[in-house]
């Protein structure tokens, strides 16, 4: 008799951990329907709840609450690390009972999103499924393939969603209104084709995960680009060749090309392939994007909110009723134009100062102890580093001390259990939430390192220093200062009309992984987000250069998110002169925005929410070097770097904080 084993985190449910350690599981889209579609098949769980005291008991309790009556056989519940085939072998043996484990293995199925875990399960001879939607395909030993879905002119994304949700299809990326990358069984592909969509099947999913690799090299005749009849295909072929060559001898089986992607190539990478570590020549920040499967990707719940936001601002600001309208109203200020009031500007100037920002950066980049009264100096915030969870804990505690509701959003990357940090001030009757965000992790992957003999060696993310003072210690410090500013304003009796949420994403340097998981979970929970203000590298300014702040609103996702993000960017652009009239603003938008998909704001664009990324001068016009830090992704990205300017960071942080708090009704 077959047995279905499911991973919990991200596969069955999104996990949220409260400040008191309690755990809540929120079922993912289509999961309950899948579980109930196999009433006569035994079901179990293989999941890693963490190593803390009582972790397994908390996970078991949350599982029972989220999925009542669906996992009733304790013999099929396995808790522990999934960093080898061992736990899968144990699960098979337990499922076999008195039968032969060898014969039972082929009847067992492991359903898990993590491709490395699927590889370990396959070693233990379990069949695997990359998403619960493909459970039936795995039981019947039918393959699931990567698929490029082309939409004809008379079919839009809503039409594709209606078909996909009735069959074995799970989208992973929307390239445009005409192209979607997805996973599909042959049965699912046939249903799509019958509905009028063109399906190009590219290869088996098995133990692979999809990535978008952007190619920043200019199109030149010498590279065979300029005169090519299909420049996108030529670029994709060239980019894939560079990545494949760099991983030659490291990856087995080889990478699978999935065809042209926006600005580059889609790649399916097998378990163990360090594709996030590959840097194409001239790569700009955010060149690699991890793609996550999600049946709700085509739904994009933020669209109605984005449309209401942009339309409301155009019609003029009006006070909200507090009754929870269907769409969020426009930002409100005393002037009624969405600009910060003098009182808000004054409060922000007082709280968000160069000294405050320097103090936060010093603690998380190793200049000063992470916590007062302790000796620990942070060496690296890399997702692989031992200090990463320590920084998460310290930041969560600082938010907690400000009286905010703190949650940790857990996810897994390369077998590691990582956390995003969320802190929120909630308002009764609020119609939506304003997000002020940054990423807390760092990397020094572009640094020059030598071994004991003085010979060059690769960057070691587990031990090499990666202070990340600018990237993105500066943005993290700005989010902390914004939270402190709100704390002071609340103490003075001022009250927002919208919720204000501060979020620090983890593993941004690994392809936006943390924000991808976060935004996907927020969409599944029907979160109402009025706008996202991401700050990513805001302290870099070369001495003697003109101070330039970049505001990135461009999105490749069609629909209302485009106009709403432009509106959000315009609000910040209008605020900058009130903070410092000497600063030049580069407002970048539309399909030519060079930062499309390159920072955590893109994870919200993908869901239809208005979002912008604000930064120093990274993407100079014409593709040349900007005036920001020259220590990008090196051990030299420190607080004492000559390009690190807390004063410039304060200007950017003040502009963003004042705009965001005004949008929240302050």
C-alpha cells in the first residue's frame, strides 16, 4: 500500500513563529484539496522542526491544528534534519511495518518543495513530487516537466489561472503577459493546449529548482548579439554557456536550459549546484533570482489594491472611514497631497540621524558588540554564517523592546533553517498595511581571498568576513531607525490609520529567497498591502561626488502594479527635496529600469503590490559605474570605508521613512 510523506514548511504550509516561540501553520493554496483527494492513502510527514527544546511538540501541535484529521498515524510522522537520506530510510522502514523495507520504498512518495530534500528522498528510492499538486502524478509514476506557456492575444493571465487551477500545472514565474514558466505534467500540458495555450516542454523537474540568471553584458556585434534575428534567444544561449562552463565538473547531472528569460536565461539547477555563486562578467546586483512554485502566482491579490491606490491619489486625498473598504484609499496629509506634514518631517529628522544609523550598522557589521554588555562581534551575516541567526535574534529583540508585535517567518535554504524578521504596529479597523523593508544578510562573494600559501581561493561563506555595512547594513539600520521614529511618534500621541510593518528579509543575496517566501505567504494569507518601501544600499557615496538617490519602480509584471509603483516612487521623489534639496533624484521606472527583479521589492511586484527599491547611485545611466560604494560584495564594505556615508544614508532613510509614515496616515 502506498504512503505519502509531506514536507511541512513551504510545501504544506507557511510557518510563522511568534515572539513567545509559539508556531502557526497556514496551509498553502490547493494543499487541502490535494490531501482530501486521497482519502484512502496513508499520509505522513517528514519535517525538520528545529533543534530547540520542545520544537517537535510545537510542530506536532501546529500540524494537528492546521490539518485536523489528516495526519493521524504517529508512526508516519518523522521529525529531524533532512540533510541526508537517513531520515527517508527511517520513514520507509516505519511505513513498511512487517513487510520488506526494500519493497515499501518504491511505494512511498515524498512531496517536498526543496530540491535537495527530493534528491535525498530519491536516494532512499522514494518517488518524489515537487509540489502537492503533482502527488497523483508521483503515485502513478508520471513525469512532471518544466514548461514554457505562451498566451495568445485573446487569452490573459486570468484565463490561464482558471485552467491551471483545475489541472496539474503550477506556475513559477511570470515573464510577461504573454509568457509564463511553470511545472506541468503531461496531463496538465494537454489541458492547457486544449484551452488554446501553447506549451513548450523543456525537461524533467525531478530534483531541480528554477532560477532566472540576468546577463548584464552589453549587446555587441563582437559577441554575436547585435545582428542576431532573435536577440533574446542568443543572449540566453550565451548566458547559459557561461554559467554551465563555470559549474562544469561541479554539477552532476548538468544544468538544464529553460529558454530565454527577461534580460537573461531560465535555468533548472540540480540539487547541490551552487548556482547563486556564479557571477557573469559585469553582473550588477540582483542578477540571480530563485523562482518558487505557487498555484496562486497568477492570481496576484495586490492588483485591486494597487489600482485603488493609484486611482485614489489621482483623484485627490480623502480621509478613510476606518471601516475596512475594499480598496485602500490614497495617502493623507494635512496638505491632502500625500506629502509629509511639517510635524512628520520634524519627527523623522529627530529620530533618523547619522549617529543612530551608524550605531545600528556598527552593531551588525562587527565594529561594536551586537548586544550591549556582551562581547560578541559579528563577523558575517551571510545566510551560511553562524552569526546570521544571532543577528536575527538581536534585531527581533530590539523590535520587541519598541512595543511592536514581532514574528519570525521561517524558510529553508540549502538545508538551513532561516528567518525573516517582522515587526508590526497594528491599527484597529485599518484598511491595509505599509511595509518598510531591507535585507539583513550580507556576502563577500566578490572579495579576493588567499589560502595559507598565499594562493587565490574561493570565498567561504561560513567563515570569511562579510561585514556588509552598506549592503545592506545601511538599509537594515534605516528600518530600525524608522521603527524607533514610529515609537517616538506613538509616545507623543500620534496615531496612524494604517498598520505599519517593518520587515528584514534573509537570504536576499541567494536570489531574493527570503522575500520570495515572505511575499508568497502574504499573498496566500490575503494580506492587504498598500505599498512596500525597500531600502537596499543607501550609504554609498564616493567622496566629492554629487549625492544621487535612485528610486526604482520598474516592474516586468503587467497590470496596475506598474502605475501604483510609479506613484509610490513619485511620493518619495517629492519628499527628498524637503529633506535635502542638494540631493539629485533618479526616478527609474518602466521596462528600462535596470533594477527590475533585482531587489526584494520585486517579490511584491510579482504579487501585484505597489513596491519600490530606494538606493544609492548603483545603476548609472548608460550602464557605467555609479557613485555608490566601490566595495560591493567585498570584505571592504565596512563602516570605515571611505565611500560609506551615514550622512547620505540619513537623507535617504529620512525621505523613505517620512513618505511611508505619511502613507500610513501620520
